[in-house]
C-alpha cells in the first residue's frame, strides 16, 4: 500500500486528528488506572504508555499517551476504542494486524510504528496480572517474552516471519526487536531462523 | 474550510519561475542538436553558451568554459569523487577529507571510496554546524587528495568558511570541492574568491527545471567523465544536450544573480520574523544552525516532546508544507545525520522541523504558519510521554 494514500484516508486522518481515549492532563487528572504499561524509547523516536481501568477482568476504561508519529497515534486510538468492554485475555491476544485492518491496512514502512500500542497494552495487562498474583498468566498460555525492553514475544516473531520478515533487518522493521538494549539478539535470531525454516 | 496552501520547503525544491517557464515553452521548439553545424544546431548551441555564461557569472567564474552541464547536483558530486578514485588508485596521495553533514550523495560517494581502500575522514562539526577547524588542520597533510566541504547545509543552513578551508587545503597541495547546491542563489558564491577547484550547483533549487545542473572545474584541475560517449562538454560529459533544461537554467541563473541582494534582504527578514514569532509563542524550542553564518531562508527548529512526523502531517493538514529530521518520516530508526552531528539528543532531533522559505513566501504566509503551529505543538506535547522539564537542559 502507498504510504501517502494511507495517511490521508479518512479513517486514519480522523484518528490522528481526534484520537480517542488519549490522556488529557487537564481533563483526566482524576483518572486512576488499575495498571499502566510503557514501551518504546524516545531515542528510537517513539514511546507509548497505556493506562487501564479493569473490573472483573473486563477493561472498563483506558487512556494512553505517546511520543510518536501519526501511524502510532492513529493505530493506538483505534486499539483503545476496540479494547473497552473487552475481557483482558481477549485484549491480550489482539494482533496488530487486526487493528491495521480496521484502519484499512498499513503501509509496509509504517508497521513498526503501529505495533507500539498493543505492546503497551500487553505490558499494562501484565502489570495488572502481576499485581493480582497472576503473573504471566496469559504469557504462559501463549507466548514467551524474548525482548524484555519492548515486551516482544516469540509469537510476535513468528507472526512477523509469517508476514514476510525473513531477515534480521526486516524483523526489526516489523517488531522493533533488539532496538533498545540488544541483549535478546542471539535468541531472537535463533527463533527467526526457526520460523523462516517453517514458513519461508 | 480554509484550504490555504503555504509552501515552506524551498530547500527540497523550488517552483519553476513563470519567467523561466515562459522561456522554456518557447524553447520547446529549439530541437536542433547543439553539436550539429547547421543553422538549427547553431541556434541551440548559441542558447547553451549563453546559459554557460550566465551560470559562470552566478558563481563568480572568470571563464565560462569552466562550467560543465550535468543532470544535477548528485551527478556533479559523483563526477568529482569518481575522478578522485581514478587518480588516487594510482598514487600514494589519496586521502579524502569531507564532513559528517554532507548531502547523502557526497557521503555515499565518499563511503564508496572508503570501501575501495581510500583513507576517508568525515570531519565532525560543532553545535552550530561549523566544521571543527582544529580537527581539520590535524587531518591535513601531503597525503590529502581532496577536501570536499558543502558551502551551506541543506537542513540547518549553516554556511562553512570555504575560503579558509580551501586556503589550508591548497597549502598542502590538495584539490578542493564544494557542494554549493544550497548556497547558490541564496548567498554570494564565488569560485575565485574561495579558490576552489570544483563547485557543484543544481538548477531546481533556483526556480529552474529539474534534471539539470552544473559542475565548475578550475582550469588544469583533473576531471574524468562519469558518462563516456561523444565529445560534448569537451569529453567531460557525454550525451546529447538537454536544450530545454539548459535554456531554463540560463534564465534562472541570470535572475538569481540579478535579484540576490533583494532576495537576501527580503527572505532573511521573513525568516527572522518567523523565528521571533515561534520563540514568542511556543515555549521550550531550540533554533538549530549557526546564529550568524546561515542561509537567509532556512529555519530549523526542535520542538522537544512533539514528534516530527506528527508535526509535519498536522501542518500538512493545514496546507503548510515543511520537512522534518525525524526518523519516522524516513522509515528508519535513525534521525537526521546532520542534527545528530551537531550534537542534538535524539529527543531534539526526532522533534525537528525545517522551514525553508523562498522567493514567493509572503509576510501573510509567515503569520499563518505562526498562528497554526502553536496549537499543533501544544496538542502533541499534551499527549506526550516525554516530560518537558527533563529536556530543558538539552535545549541550551
């Protein structure tokens, strides 16, 4: 898809200029989240924070904030609308591709910007589970975290490979893995080769 | 809805001037091959030689024959580096000195020589973008083949001291090249005063057509063709003459020279006005580039806490066209190499916007931008994860 066409589609433009559930320091002074998750690093140009209110495992309200580009803002706005009213387990398993589809797909070079929202969301849910003595409950059933800085799991790597990331560079483009501390590189490359072998 | 359109990206490219356009429309019929001896060929030849004289005058060259037409800045720069490759591979004097803030076509041409085994130095610059003269002097020596330093930087507008850089290089017997693509038409440029051997310029930055540029080569300085073929341009650049482009270039060059004093004063005034309005209306900003030695039209500003691509697109939705040093805009993880070279933290580099003004910029447009910008920055900062207080130190 052409990045120019995408950025100017009505849906993306709407979510970029009027982002839903974005944290407003004036209006949301009294917003008390049950859990917060933050991923990304402004050194790499973007960072995302997700705040959740949760009752009986249902997400009742969310706020988020970001230092990020238009794609990150639009994707996270769409994600935030999607997860309100959702069970935390279902929310945890939302794939970036589901959000991208709702925004009418994503251009290749914008995918890595748009995955921050769901990473932050998962980080927040993980914090919530930990606070309630259920640490790693969803992680264990589905995925193993490879990159601790950005909360990227083996499932994410698998998905990226299925979407066509067949080398370290394109895997980084798709997931941002190894762009913060880099200590996961060996393990991630091993998985990359494994998945390329399976899906390539 | 307000559907205003304000172009502030003149360093990327400029619109074709109506005067140049009119001349080019007439020139569409000058189809003769300038290398032919018959009447049609001679007509084309005469037009081309007139352009050569205009370009020579614009860059202060005594001899019009020192000007060679190319397809643009990238070709001119590559022609110089290719020449150095052909000379340097046969001799011990082969060191190349350039800077960390050059245009990618110089950086990549220099990196290619490095791959080929040439010693290549990318000089660091200071916080304002001026090359570190101490580091430069330390690198100079009898092994230096070429010093290539841009006359003015495209992103931050800093103007290097080419005259002094050339004087030091000449004392060591090195050749000197300057990429003056951004300087020409904006500030006085003189190959004689600077005493450079090679100078690159491009036509589409001075309100002429794209696909045409020139390389100045001082008499007796070595030059090898990048494109081999016929005897055009004394064998330095083969290929049938681009009549249309060259004729447009001639008029654009003539007007650029004629109007330079007025341009500097008027556009410089508008830049100062935009800078002052931004400083007055938006807290916590940093103006990048040298405060004095800078292009009159280029204003590079960092807005920490707000991401550059988001600023750019927000402005675009208001009809304002600018560019950014943010990584997101380029699709990589690295912000602008120029902003990193002047020592900005990634937090400031990712949040930078370049406003480049031009001949058609008006006071009204500057006011429009200064009115639309503050709420955009405020909105993005409000939703930002970056605490502004923590960046206060970096702004100075």
